[in-house]
């Protein structure tokens, strides 16, 4: 029986929580896995030859740039919030886009095109705040999205074929910002925790997360989904994250999943 030399998968990431994956995955071919990195393949393997990729540079770009991501979601019919990117010179044009007629008590959110962990997000509640946002921000760096104040958020880790790990984000009692969820203002619980409280339409939510991963072209990713606890049929996919933070459990699971993805792609 012919044997093949096992080679280390080259992990490319700037997230230190993924460092334990370096030199930890063996496959019988040259392979690279990008977790948020945009390093070209020819820089990883300058001698060329066949290289199997987990997360191409293009898919990382699609996920990193939120406008590209939103456009991918749109083409893939992924459930998401309505969004606007265009001139910020006339707030009435923006309000018509979102079908907003009143001057007070509506909610939009301004987002950085390449933001992360909630940085750059601005909650917009009325005409005055919308005008202020448009005056102090530019469409070169920001877009506007309809805000859904749904009260639970899940992080779903998925490939193009399956969901393999999930977490619920629970806001800390002393959180200063209570209108969004991130790693600084939340604790995270897994499916076995009593507070995870899996929605009744969990399969539908997971299927939508897989669809989001496919739409941007990633092979493995985290997907943030916001859900109403009162009516779980009300949910939106917020974003894909190709370089999520990984704890000890996450590293073990990702090690197995990355190898599985690469082996399947090599067939």
C-alpha cells in the first residue's frame, strides 16, 4: 500500500487565539488555511505546485468588507437587515430607502465597512441623529442598516455543509452598551448550558448560517445571528467572521473541522 508524507497545514491568522492551530494539523498534501488572513498562496508556498486552500483570499475579502458581504448575502437570499450605501447628502433619500416617514423614534445603525467587535457602530434614533451621522461620516467608510432590536444573539460556527459548534452571547449585567453584543460586553455559553435556550426553529437558523457561509465563499466561518426570544421566526444574519476568537474547546473543534474540509476538497 502506498503511503503519503504527512505535511503541516499552514495556518495564516493574526488572531492569537488561533496560534495553537499552527503545526497542529497534518494532511498528505500542501495546504493553507486562512482565518482572517489575506496572505496570497504564492507567499505561503513560493515553489508553487498544487495547494489545497481552506478559505480563499477572495472569500476572506468578501467577509471582511461588509458591503461585499451584504451583496453576497443578497445574491444568496440570506435573511439580513435592509441596508443602504450611497450619498449621505440627503437624509430624506435615506429615509425613503427604509420606508421611514416619521422624524422621531425610528432606529437605524451606521456601520463601518471594515469594522469589528462593534467598533464604529452608531445607533441612529431620529432625524437629528441621522443628519449628524451623515455630516460626520462618509460612504467611503460607512453604510447604514435597519436596526433590529432582537434580544438574543448566537454565534454559529459552520462549514458549507454543517454547523459544528454554537454559542449564545449573554450581556453582562454591568455592560455599558446594551444594544449590541460583542466579546467585551457579553459572556458566552454553549449548547449544554441551561441559558442557551435553543429556539424552536433552530434548524432553520442553522441552515441560514450555512447559506451565509456559502454565499461569501468561505469554507469555515463563524456566523452571528440575532433572534427574538419571543418570536424566533424573527431573526437576521448579521455577519460572517472568518477569524473568530477561539477558546480551548474551539481550537480542538476547529483542528478537526479544518482537516475535514481540506481532505474533502482534495478528493
